[in-house]
C-alpha cells in the first residue's frame, strides 16, 4: 500500500505545529525542556493532523497476538482513520487488509467474527481467500467484461506483525519494520517469553482525556506518592530506574517490587526460568504511540489506547498470564485484577482533570522535572518527529541511556539488580573505556539472562 500522508500535513497558519519553531521547548535538552502546548491535547485540528502523521504512519498496537493465533478468526480494528481486517491463512501466515471490498468499496465486516475460509462482502457477495485473493465475483461471467482478471482485484494489503503477546498494524510502506521500530526491546524482554503468555480477561473504558495524557501519566512516576498511595507500596519512588535502550519506546523499572506492605501480586506463581532481575522487578514500557505494557514476574497488564477525538480515548485493558498460570482459579487472580482496576481508576480521574485544565485554562507549557519526566521528553520528541517530518523514514529512533553512568540514567542510586541487557552493555562499555575491550555493539543479551 502506498504512503497515505506526506509533507503537506498542517501547512497553514491554523496549524503552527507544522513549523519546527513550535517544538522549540520539546527540542531543548532535558534540563531546559518544557511540556507540549495545550493545543496538542485539546485542538481538533492538531488531532486530525496527528491521526495522519502518527497513527497512519506508526506501528499501532491493535490487539493481542492470541486473538488471531489460528485460521478462521477475523479481527476488525481501527488504525487512525482506517478500518483494517486481520486474519491468518490456513498455513498460519498473518495478513492485514483495508476493510473495503474491491468491487464498490463496501465495508466487509463490522466487528470481530468467524469466517471459515472466505471473507465475503455482504453487498454483492464477492469472496476473498484469507490471503486476500479474490476467489468469487458472482455473475461476472454472465456478460463478460473486457480484461477482467480476479488476480487484479484482491484486497488491499496492510502490514501486520506481532511481538511477544502484542499485535501491530502499520498503514505506511515507508515505516521501518516492526523489529526495527522496537529495536532492543525484544532482546530486553526476552527472558519473559511473552509470546507464550495468553489473555485472562479484558475490559474497555472510555476516558475523557487525550490519549497522550494517558500515556504520559503511565510514563512518569512524579505523581506516584500522591495519586497512588497503594501502588507506591509495591512500586516505591526510590526504587525506580530507567529501563530503555534504543527503540520507539519509553521505559522504567521498579527494582525490587516490594511485597512488604501489600502482597496481592505475590499470590500467583511467577513465570518459569526468570533471571534474578526479572524475578524481582516490574517493567513499565510505553511503546510509541499507543500501548502501555506493565510486566511483572507473574502477570502483565496491557493498556491499548484508541484516540476517538482530541478529548476522548478508548482504553482496552488486558491481563496476561504466563503458561504455568493458565489454570489459575478466580480467587487467586481476582486480587491482581482489582488492584489494577483501582490504580487505573485513580489514573483516569487525574488525566481527565488534566484534560479539563488544558482545554479550559490553556496555560503555556511548563518545565519537565528531569529526574522523573525524562521518558516524557523522549516521547515528545518522537511525536515532534512524526508531526514535522515528511516521511516516516526520517523519524529518528531514539538511542538508549548509558547503562554505565547512573548520572545519565538519573536514578537515585545504582540499580541493585539491573536488567541483563543493561548489565552486559555497562560492562562492555566500561571495558571499552578503560582499554580492556573494544566492542560496543551488543546485539542481544538473551543468552546472558540466566
């Protein structure tokens, strides 16, 4: 599929964010950076341009890989302003298509459904194989057309891919492949074996706030003590450390995840074969643009954001469990579910207040707190790239923190149990600086995780 956006995004005076100077506070270094203008959260023109510049060009999380593990299941998902179909063929290949018949453009499916082996248009019954080939065009042979070939009228393809437990789609051919987009994140989280984790349950909620406020709230822990008194017992402010390398994501880790004051999360068994760092840590990763991933030793809590307007976001919350917990009873799972619902409810309240303040107050952007809000600075610069660059090929995939320097990582002290990939990179980096080694290109730490 050809690119759907270009350099013409937001070129008139009503869209100043198309100019580089509008992003001056974002482009400043962390210690001088400001947050985004209120227009980024409340202006419907910004929202429309963002749909084209971000959601029509990024790898957008559209669900869980488990939802389409085998043939016969058809998913219907929104990607920006487009509707997309996702399915698997009988040989297990994953496919994505625009949700539009090649005859006269009719919507092929309105919601997730079972299809057996054929995607059928409800209007004139054109039929498509699960790989998108047109296999039936009823009555076209009654009065043959000139040069009609079914091979020319297959469904329009959309790029789809999976990583771990997550399912992604991308509308733009020029965007880097998913594994390049994620860069070191698959290696960083390899020890969890997330591709084998499955959904226990999901819930959906409408939030009266911009999607970026929801993501930003997840990324920073500045608010933790006051907004989340219960969460701060198991994810203490002083135990937070950066957890991000090269890739289109922002990350932090809590090491250790404490069970001293609240041990609900300890009730379920941990995943098999975790190393010491993964066993005692919580990983909190915001993959740009729209998925928030919290991974603990025994479960994961996933939030997928679907923007509906500048001030409305649909959030799908899913709980994932490792293979050893698939038969876990409801009594054992319920405390974890209720804990996250409580925390998420507190977050929803505060981001909705943030939306009201930005929309009604429209005050100038304020300064970021360097220790707590570095992930926001990283996130805002990803957004700035997406909104100002003509092609997704030009988007700069952020480099990682320097694991050998806690000053660069801005933690309160040295992490007592660094992630394996950070520990390995730090040792290689220090060795290179002191002349004991030369290599600084560490492609994978998965072999060092046990």
